[in-house]
């Protein structure tokens, strides 16, 4: 994933001071995080090393690093009513069991859920469904316009959440891009080992489930510098009533 390297220098009255802050912004998600701060040291190098140990040796230290961050996280998604979307290529219509599109009945390995584990993956801007599904073919779109967000505990991990801990920002930034700094492509390494490339992001989701979160609201990874979107991912424990969250059947659309 292409990223913009933001270098921020602080000046004093005499000239450039020695205080340096280096951050990174993902173009696709607009997620910003600080990697180095000479005045307020970050835990970025430690997190970087723990991800490598997790990938190379299946070390549990990464989990132990993330758990306290999640335990202290308390920012719930605003329950403002909003329509979310789920899509399928129109070519898969014969696989549907009813006139609504819900969570997969045969869940594959996914970014925030393991193979066989159901998770309702939704998007807040249907114009990005084609990119999410990696197709320009006609799509079947299901609207979710009745989700009881006021009764669900959804973690707001969006790029707009300014109160998000920097270490969590980095963890999700790297999980979303599949690599750390400097350019350690852990998703590719995991796949070469015959493992899921999503193990790091699945671990993040597992930590949020452990502390009672029903889902996560995260930036979508196929945006660009002009427009962003978000994914609402609702975990298996809370999606049995998904049909009640829709008010009409799916419809067909030819995406541009």
C-alpha cells in the first residue's frame, strides 16, 4: 500500500530545534500515525519488533502488547442512523438462499475473521463495493438501514477518531497495509509459510472480542487521497438477527 511519509520539524526562536516528529499517512485510509517523536518517544519500534517475532516465531508477546491497549479503549461508534451496504457479484446470485444478502454461509479466511467464522462485513459507501470485491461486473447490493447501533458495542477505530492511541493506530495501519516500517511485508511472509496473511489483523479483532466489543468500524483500504470510506465489521456473536437490519431485498447494479 502506497504511503506518504510526513516529516514534521519543530522550530525555536533561533532556528530549527533538535525536536523531530516523523509520521506516516496511508493514502487509501487517511490513517495517520507517529513513528518517531524525539520529545515523546513512541512504542513503534517495540511494536515493529513484536510483529516480526509473531510472524517468524508465533510469539504471544504481540497479543500481550495489544491487550492492554484494547482494555483501555472505550470509544464507541456514534449511533447516528446510517445505511450500510453488502455486495456480491451478480454471477453468484444462484448461491443465495433468500432475497437478502447476509453473512457468508461458508466463511473464507478474512481480514478480521478466521475461516469458518461468520462476520458481517459492511461498507458505508456503495461506490467502493466494486473495489472491495475486485470486480467491475454487475453487483447485487443489499442495504442495511436498520442496524441497532445504539444497542451494539462497536469500536470506533476510524481515522477521524483523534483520541485513538498511537500504538493502536500503528497496529491497524500496519495490519491494513500488510507491512511494517521499514517495508517488512509480513502478509507475504506469512503466506509463504503456508499461513493466513491476515493473522495480525485477526489477532487485533480477537483482542476486541475478548473485551466485549461487538464489532469494529475501520477505514476501508481501497480509498484514495480524494475520497475515503469505512467498513463496519460486526462479529459472529451479534449477527443472528441480520435479516431484521434490512428493510428491502437486494437489487442489481452495474458499477462504473
